[in-house]
């Protein structure tokens, strides 16, 4: 446990010393929040939503790689510029990565969707619990396998090679990675729970809530490359 505490503390200190690490995810979250509000309010038509959704999805992958690059180059005076350039040069890995997470995201929620359907139609609580547990297990497995993916994509310049390296690195430190993955899920759950409370304040509360959740999310995304760089 002391090892995990050390990892979390070092990542927190890194963010404290280098607050520019927050900027990419704060910017992407603000843009995606405006997009979501546009969809909800009807300002964005269904056709526009369909056309722009891939850009929103790939932006998330782009920013994750950018943050990993900034952690790698944390001693540089131009980490924002370097992070942006490295992420831009990684576009060949961003596209398949985005498609991968789109497909796996759909697959992961299938058990929960089936369980929910059975619960609504037949009142079968057991089916709902089984579906929810299976979805959670799949989510943990995907998170475990892709835990180091942003930094390994930078290293390998290939989605397949980067994913394999991420899996191998996770297996080497399986206990630590599982603990950090569960920690991330709990922390994100608390952050998004706070966001839902702020959403009751209206559109501004929605944006503020998402920005607060992103602050937590940035911390979690800094932990992974920091740990990887120290151990490889």
C-alpha cells in the first residue's frame, strides 16, 4: 500500500508543480460540454451531431496522448507545445484507438442493457444485478489492459504495438494496476456524482461540474504515465 501511496503522492506533486498539465483536458471538456449542451438544447441537429461526434471522440484520445507526452517532457519549458506536436504526429494511432474504445464501450454495456431490459419487462432483479456485475468486470478488464495505453502509444507509434505493451506492463505490476484502476473508478464516480448535483443549477452548473470532474480525471491520467516512466 505504501507503494501505491507513493505513486499517488508523486502524481499530485507533479500536478501541483506543473499546473499546465490541467489545460488540455479542461479545454477538451469545455468543448465537449458545449457540444452536449448543443445536442440537449436542440441547437445541434441530429445530422450535425452524427457528423461531429467522431471529432469529439477522437479529441478525447488526442488529449490523453497529449497529457502523457507532457508528463514525459515535464522538465521542458514548452511542454504544451511539445505535447500538442507529439499528439498531432500520433494521428495514425489516434484513429484506431478511438474506434477501439467506441466498439469496446458498446460491448461493455451490452450485459447491463440486457439486464435492465429484463428488469423493466419482467421485474427480474437478478438479471439486472448479473448484467451490472458483468459490465463492471468487463470495464475493469478493459481499463486494466489499456491502463498505460496513452504513454505506450507515444512510444510504439502503433495501436497494436502500444496496446500489447500496455497489457504487458499491466501484467508486470498487476496488483498495483488493479488497485489504481479501482481507485480511479471510485474517484471518478465521486467526481461525476458531484457533477450531477451541480447540473441542477442549470447549464453553467453543468459546465462547472464537468470541469471539476475533469480536474480529477487529469490527476488520474497523470498517474499512469508517471508510474510507467519510473518503472521502464
